[in-house]
């Protein structure tokens, strides 16, 4: 069995910087088909940037990003757009079109990218809404939706074209416990029922670990730990333990690098003389 048979996304020796700020320094990871993979780490470690590299919105300085056998960073616009049609994306803010009702938000990608009849589009939209439990909300406007409902409508739109892969950018942020529980169950259920491969970027450790098959922890531009939730829970990596347990001090220090506190105070007093 080849790597392409088992892995949908392969990232090799990935280097990416913004100006003088290094974000990825030789990252290697694989997203296996049919599984839910979580990308976790402190703020500013490039988790959302990684999704943009996978989707071809950004290009690495060096290294490769291969999705379903195609090297994304070398594709011309036409093939890249065709590949993107097979990727679903749930944005952190939902990104619903505010001037369209729920039905038309979900119908939009179908109308844009297919030649389906309106009758067939209606059937598919209602199927997607039924899958997220909001078929009865199809005539509501985005402004009439709660935060949890808006996130579910955005999920229904993301799966409208039956993608091979779903990417979730902080799907649980700002959700109440009930909405969060619904989203956790939906992500797992849809992944299994539709035969998807899912990538979740999240800070919500408990919810993400509950549904993730594989977890990558990023810090300092590198993968510092990788495994299942159980494997990471028993990891001897001090960094992994600090992150997963939410400890305030450890390999990631509480204090930002600074001169000695006493010397700093004295220098300020001397400067004021």
C-alpha cells in the first residue's frame, strides 16, 4: 500500500516565514484518510496558516504540501481551483453571506459550481440542513441565528459539494456548552457517515481530544509531539504535558524574556536621576 493510499495530506520539510518571523521550521506531518486529525498548540504557532498552505492560499518557502497526490504549491490556478472544490472549510466566524437566507447560503456553492436543476439543489440543501438539524431554519437570515446555529449552517454549506476533506478553523470558539457538544458530535458523525477526512485546528483540548484520531502539537515552528489522545496523555514530553494540562509555567514560560527584574528597576531609577 502506497503513502497516497493511506495519507490524504503529506507535508514534508515545510518552511514558512512572514518577514523575519519564522512560523514553520522543517515541519513533517501526515493526514490519514478517513480520520480526524487535530492540529493544536499555543496562539501564534501557525495552525491556521497551515490550513492556508494546505488549501494553496499560501506557498511555502521550501518543502512540499501534497493533497491527494497533487503538490499544491506547484499547481497552476485551474487545477488548484478544481482541487479546492474537493475541500470544505468551516471558518472560525462562519462567514455566512449576510444578505442571503440560510437556504440560499447553502445553495450558493451548488449554483456556482454545478449545473444542477433548482429542484435537485432544493433536495440537496434540505438534506444538508437535515444532517445538521436545521431544516426548519431554512428561511431565517443569518442575523436571526444564534452563534451555534450559524456555525451549523456554515458546516452544512461546507459539505454542500460533498468534499473529500473538511478543515475546521477553531470550530468551538465562542460556543456555549450545548452548542459545543452538538458540534463535537456533528464533526464525528459527518466524518464517519460521509467518509470524510477532517483536520481540526483548535485550542479546546477536551472537546478536540474526544473526537480526534490523531493529534499533532506544534510549537516553535516544529512538531513537538504526535499521537493519539491517550498516547499524548502518557507522553514524557514536558511541553505536551504543560499544554494538555493547561499549566501556566513550564517549557513555555510565564514570563516573556526580559532583563533581571532588580537590574531593570535600578536602571530606570538611575536614568531618572
